[in-house]
C-alpha cells in the first residue's frame, strides 16, 4: 500500500474515533478469552500478511472497543488525558523521520528542539536554565531512577567506579509517594530496605516531625540519609507535600532534595497554582511527566537536576564508536540512562508552540475549576471530600461507605459503562472514591452528571 494512503487511512480512523468519543463506552465489556481468541483467529503465527488498510481498520477496532477510553471527557481516572492534536502530529513526524538522539551530531534539530523546550520549562519551575541539566525520559519512573543514581554519585565519590561503600544510604518517602521510588532503590542495588516510609499528617502530607525523627534515628544507627522525596500531587489524593519545609530540612541536614512533580509540575504554568508548589525551585532534582497534565502522548517524562556535574559523572562514558563531540553541545547518551533514544520532546515542543503559554494556563486553570465544581456538587449531595488539595483530584465518601453498607469498589463498578472513577485508600482510612479531572474537554455538565450518577449508584449499591 502507498504510504500516503496508509497514513490517510490511519489519520481518518483516529479522527473519527476522537470526534465521536462522547458516544463511546468509557470501559469495555470484554473478556481475556475474547481478546485472545480474536488475535489467534486473525493473526495466528503471522503466516499470512494482511492488507495494510484492513490491518489499520482491524487494529483500530480493537483499540476503540477493548480499552478503557482515557480520552473520554467522563474518564475521571488516573493521569491519562486526551492528547492535544499538535502532539499527535508530532508523534507521527517522529515516527516518519525517526531521528536518533543519542548523539547531537546525528540530530541537531531534534536535540536543539528538546534543549529549547527544557530550558523554557526549567525557567518556569524557578530553576536557572544556565545551571540545570535537563533531559527527556521515557516516563517518571526513569526520571526518579535517574535522581536516585545522581544523588548516589553526588554523595559517594567512588560510587561510579567501585559501587557503594561506606554508610548505607536511606531514601525518605511518605506513604503516599509513588512506588517508582521503591523500584529505583531495587534496580540501583540499594534494595527495598533503603526506602524509609515517613508518617503522614492529617492532610496526608509528609510529617516534618516524623521526618526529622527518622533522620536522627538513622544517623544513630550508622546509616546515611541520602534523599528526601517530596511529592507535588500524589497519585492517590493530589496532595502537595510541604516543599518549602522539606527543602529547609534537607539543606540543614545536607540531604539531597528530590521533588516528584510527575503530575503537578504543570502548576508552574499557572500563576494561580504556582504558589501552591512554592519550594519546588529549591529541589536538587525533579521529575515531571508531560504525558500527564500537559496532555501529550505517552511517554514523555522529564528529569531536571541543579547539579550538572553530578549528572555527567553518573552517565558519561567514553566509546570508540560514537561520533566526536561537537563544541558547545552535549550528547544525550552521556547525560541519561538511555542510549538510542526517540525524539520524545517534539510532542511537548509542538504542543507548547500550538497552544502557547496562555493556552496551557487556561487549560490547567479550567480543569482546576472543574475540580472545585465537582467538590461542590458532591458536598451538596451529602458526600464528604476527604482530601485537601488545590489540584483537580477529589477523594470522597459518605456514611454508607464508612459503615460498610456499600463499598467504594461496588459504587465504582456500577458506573463503569458511562464513567470511570476508582476506589483509593488514603493513609489508614477505609477505601474512598477518587475522581480526577484529566481531560481538557470535561465540562460542567460532565461533572454534574458524575455527581448525580455516583449518588444514585451509592443508593443502588446499598440496596444490594
């Protein structure tokens, strides 16, 4: 098939799907057996080639009917938004041109596009763009692992050469932190025991007294406090840890301060929300996922670090086969975990260029208003909102859930055809319901409809 015809057919299928997204089921009605049987029947061992246009149609049908539709305005789930059109076009350009970003000399335009984008975002975070190392990553997990590795090299001068020696390191997280930090400890050779879970306060934020006590106790035991991870927008409740205070503790104690802002890094693009993440600019390193609140295709993580020399020490290698360095540039393979690397940053660059900073501000603040509206709509119907956050994630419960008459899981399941919300456990509480405004197309009508539907579901669930 001609490439142009194939791309046209693909683009048409995607456009038709997105144009009709409101008519789609949010959650599929499909079994494991059904999906596997379809694949076995139509594709088997790939002996017979498919006509490409028919292949696009068949695969599109599977994706449309057998996935949770995160692009739906009534998907109130995890941080999986619909994507901006410019970002979709960017991913197509990347697939077509396929630049290789390992070495600057192989992709000058692609590398400089990413550098320009990251410098802009670093400045919005409050970092000095001239004194920050920043790279695109496959996602937040890679960015968080990069932070752990760089912190180790910063704290242990011989780590790169001989591995860990001396006082065993400790990483401090709250019980609401993302578990990619635990994975980072495991895969960097530290092990799970290196991760210390610090108690949270009544607002589900990391407790400063508990952190200080944990640090003192670990020093007494001959351990080395390595890193404190503050979260800007926890996955469960959208909680923002006390970043300013955590930064002060880290500065006083000589500990690396990492901020996991995978979702709420976007707050820096809103003058309204920026004060809520005050202290973020004091981080030694920071994680931010553009595929969350910036609404670009997965995956598009970013890693920022205010110690460029530690980043270079962590990842730099000398090879006989890579191109020679170009003056006043940096080869990405010497600054990241990755080697061969996709042009991840183009979708962020093109979205910023297409929407402009004002367009992003409006989208972020609009979703924030929808979150506030949802709180009001739920409370007017007898629900209790249990998380305090300026961000548009709402965790809520009611007496029937608290006394065990109906479960949060049951209510969420009753909504699945028309909405997607999830049960979540915050701290030691019983599971509550969680709804997050993930779509820039979610309207006040969608929010009101959710509040009405979840209230009806609570009544139906309590009746068995």
